[in-house]
């Protein structure tokens, strides 16, 4: 049996982070984040301000989990870099989540979203722990029709602001 490399261990810790979100497992999420009084953790969810400190970060995950009926992550473009006791993972989060349901007991419509993420890990006696997470939304690509409309100039429709 071969022992895992640091890169493989970091990749497993990264996967566990997303699995904890998918399962709504706040206890697992708490165990994955660095718990060191001398090192402050930070987190940026798409559209949120920077969250600093373990309590604030874990509260944010609790809020997301409590208000999300369904979420699934398909990670692509995963790159792992390790230098001594610090590791960085960059990836694209292809997210599928359930919007609020109109009727109780049903799943709402599914919504897709792309987020690019950077997750930073620190090696501890208990393995690799998340030190920082930063997620930024990927803007939707524009199709040729949108570009052609822009080239024609602004319209004078009701949404146009006049000087």
C-alpha cells in the first residue's frame, strides 16, 4: 500500500470541504477549518464581504446550509500546489442548487452557477485544514446577438437614462 502525497491529501481535504456543504454537515465543516488561536481564518463567498475569524466564517456556512434545500458541486480545473506546510487549491465550482420551493415539501427549480475558487490549507497535527476560501462568480459569456446590439448603440427605450 502506497502512502499518499501531500498533494493527494490536500485534494482529499478540498473534496471533503465541498462534501460537507452538500450534506449540510456543519460539524464536518467545523472540523475542516483551521482552529488555531494564533492564525485568523478568512472566507469570501460570492457577493459577500470578507469574513474574518473562525466564528464568523462558520456562522456563514451555517446560514448557507440552513437556507439551501439542495446543493451539489462539480469541481473542474482543480489545481493543487503545496509548499512546505501551506497548500493552495484553485478550481471552478460548477454549482447546482435548489431555489426556494413554491410548495412545502417540494424542491424548487434548480439553478446553476459558476464560481472560481481558491482554497488555502495549512498542515496541522490533525491533517490539512482550511485557512482561507475565496469564491468569485464567473460572469456569463455574451453571445453574438448581445455584441451586435451593443455595436448598434444604445436604444432610446424606457430603460435608457437621458441626460
